[in-house]
């Protein structure tokens, strides 16, 4: 009886020779028919090939199992008599194709294809040299003859014109990679009409032309393909599944992810490739590959690099039973097992597809930016997405089969049920806004509901899609508010321009009134009975000038003047105006304290406060008779008292001057008192609700406070408090300098340039009366001509800012060109900052604002002459 080891080797050799014969027969058959050998694995042939080679393959399988039953496999190295000592073969290895081939951390070539190449070389006694390179480099090297073999190349029509391929030894399925911001499950169907990066576009040409219609971007390096995808050059990339996963991790491309499982409709068949005409080398590689896959070596290699190895029924028992006991029975069992496996595989595949479809649908729903939910006719939830889970704070398994009453308040449950019922009853699509409570407060959702029909066209459920439109509604409201503000700003701007223009022109008119009045007062006898009337004209004109300054401040071309104010004197000056502002049936009572301390304020604004309070009191009386009392005084206020007022901020305790306005009208209840200072709130039919709001703003701007006392039927008291000041009132300034003064000869001539004839006349009269020689010009051009002729005599130029043909700015520059040290006193109806904005820092001697009194003009002229000697 032969020795068991000898029998084992003989059987193993017989199995190897059978498999070699099968491979060669298959290769010769395909060569005869002109069919490419690529895509067929020696470890798994197509169904037609398996049927044609079934007898030999069955015997080979039995012998292989018998070999395994005899113990461990012999050495994978086979002594083949036909193989003699051969020269060394150079093998080109793609260094960026893990886990098939790559350079490990120690700088050594590793991978499934590397180990498989070494195994084939060992069994065929081939001496090989491994040479690493990129895909393009090893392809070029094989074509040029610098490389003899490439172990893991995928055939294409283009490559088959240059190289020949062995039977395939493994499959590399492609996967879809995309950036993480592209959400949802993406399949090959989604690649249509998308810019797609494809590794080795030639190898996937058929698949690309069949499945993809978008822009195809080719790249020969897998790592470069993934880098370009991460950089945003395309929406997705098509690369080998396992290789892509490992490179994404190794290259730390954290913004990439795999779209799903490998593409089922396309995979790459990897084979050994040699140059065309290398038939002997091709046969040896085919034979070696067949010998390696016949032994346990191939599953070990496959398991090492891919972690997959089928573990079935123990091989030794099956072989012994099949060969020596129950070969027919084993065939039946194998047939039944194959049928059962096929059935289970079909069921599992269809189940997986169904599960994949459900997961894809759920993935789409979960990544949707709005809530999606479905309820049956009884209001029980059948399906929800992640947005709904976030709203109610529960998982979907907790939500399913529950009703709205589990998550929402009864009032909202009734509303939701009514909305569902409309769809269930009418079968029509319904759109409505719904408010849901969230952790950030109530949110508004726009919900669209539609019915779901069964096969009998009966409505069995309602589906809703709800989008959060709170931000959009707020944005729309803000937009409308902003548009209203813009319109209001444009209106105010127009009013400001109008007010500024009117105030400027009115100042010129007031200039004539004040100037002539001042000259008249100078020329009248001190005891003349006309002087008091002229004083009234002058006082009224000054108030009109104050009003102009307020209009200029409103238009942005002026400023408020803050100075010490006596509130009693201010109200006394307004007596005549107040009497004509109130109802004819109202009695105006006055009670003013004398010797009050001053407070710092803009007198024009305080007059506005007085007018608003008096007007409000008069309107509170209506058509009835009543009394309006005005009282002024001083009081000490502590912090507790001030805390009960409408104040600007935390005011300090101390002395406060007050103005009190009391009426005997209907009074106010607590709710009305809370809102009286709100803008646009008014209890009157035609009221605008701005008077008291403006009053509060003015008082707060002066660091004051307002106290309000009112009860229904008891009338109302407004008490305005201002912090007292130690500054005295400004003393009236003497009207004129002495007219008999002796003026230096070089300071006698003054040029007045103004386009207003009245202003020009007043200035000329005042200056001539003071002893000056006056030259006049009606605009800037004429002024420059006069100045050109008399530049050596002119000591000062009184220059208006706003003039036709040539304004004050241009006139000033032209005069400076004629005489560099010319003294210019600028005058304008606008304030100094607005008027001198363009002339700042350019040697301007001074500024005086219109309207000015004769005395003020003479003081300013003398001041400029003294400070800026010629």
C-alpha cells in the first residue's frame, strides 16, 4: 500500500494538472472564438464554462478535497519539468492601490497582489524583481519593455491592443465617494447629469457610456481623484470601494464619505498583464495562478487581505464520505444545498434590496429640512422623520401608533385634528399655517397635507410636510418694517432739506428785520416811546431766529445751543403765545417762583416742552370750561422720589427746578398712564401720539425726569424736573461799540460780499456807522474783481457762504491766490460747523451766523482785527 504522503502529493499533482488543463482549454477556446479572457476568474468561471468543464472540474474538486483530507497541503512550490531556469522578470506594482498593492509603513511593497505574485513566481520557479510606481508609470514601463508583468490590471479595449491578460484572480468593485455636505443615499442613478471624477476612465468606459450622462473627469491616480473631489472639483467620484476607504483614512480627507455599498452593476476584474506576443510568459502566469488557487494558499491570501473566507462543512469528512462511502448521496445533498443556498440568497438579496429601499426612503426623509409625518384615519402616527422627532423630543418608535394628544396641548390637538379631517373628508390638498411649541418658543410652520389612497382608491391616511417659516415671516416683517423706515427716513430727509432751506432763507429775512431794528434803536432818542415797540420786534425776531436754528438742527445743518435757562422767565416770555394756543373756555393760571436757580438746556427745546404740555392740557378739557395752571419752583428730590418718575437714567438726589402743568380734565386710568409716552399712542380721534413722546425725549436728553399724577375724573398733573445749575444767566451784551473810535488807517476798509441785497445794505450801514470804509459785491465773481482792484487797501472780507455763480469756498480760494494773508470773516444762515466744513484749516479768520445784530457784527469784526493783525 503506498505511503500516505506519497499518495497525497500524487493526488495534489493530479488535481493541479487537471486544473491547468482546464485553464488552457478555456484559453485555447477563447482564442479560437476571438473572445477576451479577461473578466473570468480561475476561482469562479461563468455558468456556461462551468457546464462545459463540469466533468473535469468535478474530478478536480474531489481530488482537491481528497488532498485536504490527507493532512496539511504540501509546499506550494511545484517542480515542473518544463520550467527551466529563466532570467529574472520585472514586476510593476501600483504603489497606491491598497489593499491590492501599496507601500507599507516600513517602505516595503505589500498587499494581496504582491503576495499573490510571489506565490505564482514560487510555484513556477520564476525569479522576479518588484518595482513600485504610479499607475501611469507602470503602464508606460510595461509598454516600453522596462516592466514584464503587472499583477493587478483591469482590461479595457484600449489596453487589450497593447497587452495580453491572464484569467482574473480577483474582483474590485467600485464605490461612489462624495463630500459630506451632499446628504442622503447616493446610487449610480444619481451620477447622471453630475460632474463625476472617474479613476481609469478607459477601464470603465462601457459603464460610463451606459450609466453616466454628466461631465466625466478622468484621473489615473486614485489618491489624486479623491483629493480633487475633496477640493470640490466635482460632486462625486467613482473609485474602487476598498481602496477608496483606505485612502480616505490614510490621506485624512475628513470631508469625504462613501455613499453606500459597492456598485452592483459594475466591478473591475483584475488579472496579470504582459505585453502582446509574450505568450509563453502568459501561459506560465496562467499555470501558476491556477496552481496557487488550487491549494489552500489562495484562500489564506484572500483572508489575510480582505478578511473573508468561507468556512463550510469540514473538508476531510466530506472527502472521505464522498470518495469512499456516499458519493451519490453527497451529490444529492450538494444539489439540495445549492438549491437551498440559491433560494436563501435570492430571499436575502431581495430582502436586502427592500431594506435598502426603506433605508434610502428614510434617509431622504431624515435629511429633509422640514417635518414629514403620516397619520391614519384615526390620527395615529404611521411614519415620522427626524425633524418631527426633534420637535416632540421622542424617538420614532415612541411616536408610532401614538396620537397628537401625547405631544401637544388640547387646543392644538383640536386644531391639528380639524386640519387632518379636511383632507380625509374632501380628498384635496390642504395648506395652512400651524404653530408648534419648541425649546426656542412657538414656531410657525407652513403645512401641506395630502391624502394617501389604497388600491381601491379609498383614503386610508394623510401625509403632511411642514416647513418652519418663522424666520422667513420675521424676515418679511423686518423687511416691511425696514421699507417703512426707509420711506419715513426719505420723508424726513425731504422735510429736513425743506426745513434747512426755509430756515436759511428765513435767516436772511430776519437779518433785515434785526439789522434795521438795531439801526433804528441806535438812531432813536433813548426816551422815545417807539423804543419799547422796536424792542418787541427785536425780541420776536430773536425767537424766530431760535426757531430757525431748531429747524436747521432738525435738518442736520445746525446744532442746539445749551446755556443756563430761567424757566420762569422762559414761560413768561411765552405768555402771549400760550394764551392763543389753548381753548377759549380754559382759564390760564400762572404761579411763577422768582429767584430760581438756572438749569442748562436749549431754550428752544424747553419751549417745545411747555407748548406740548399746555396743548395736551387744553385738549384734555375738550369743549368744557376748565382751568390750566402753570407753576414753577425748586424742590429737593431724594432717590426714592426720583425712582417713581419717568427718568432718563439713574439720577442723583439733589436740587431740581420744576415746571408743573395742571388741568381739570377727565384724568386717566392706570392703563392709559402706562402708555401715554408711547409713540403713536393717542386717546384722541385725530391725535398723532407724538407730542408727549417728543416731550419725554427732550426731558431725558436734558437728564431730567417727568412725574405724572392722574385719576379718572380728577384731572392730570405733569411735573417736569431739571437738575439745578450754579451757572448764572448770560448778561445782555451792549448793543454798540463807541462810534467815535479812532480806527487805524490800515484797518478801515472792509469788503462785504453777499447775494442778498438787504443783508448787504444792513452790513454796509452798520460798518459805515462804526467808521469803516465799506466796499460791496453782489456775488463771488464780483467780489474777486473788487478785491483784485483794492487788495492792498482791504483789511477784512465779510464773505457769505451760499451764493450763485461762485460760492464762498471758491471765492475764498481765489482771494487767497491774489493775496495770501487776506483776512476773511465767513457768514451764513447755517451753523459754523456746517458752513466752514470745507474751509477748516485753511486760514479762515472767523465766522458769524445770520441773523446777527449790529452790535454782534461790530464785536466780531473788532475781534478778528485784533486777533489777526495785517
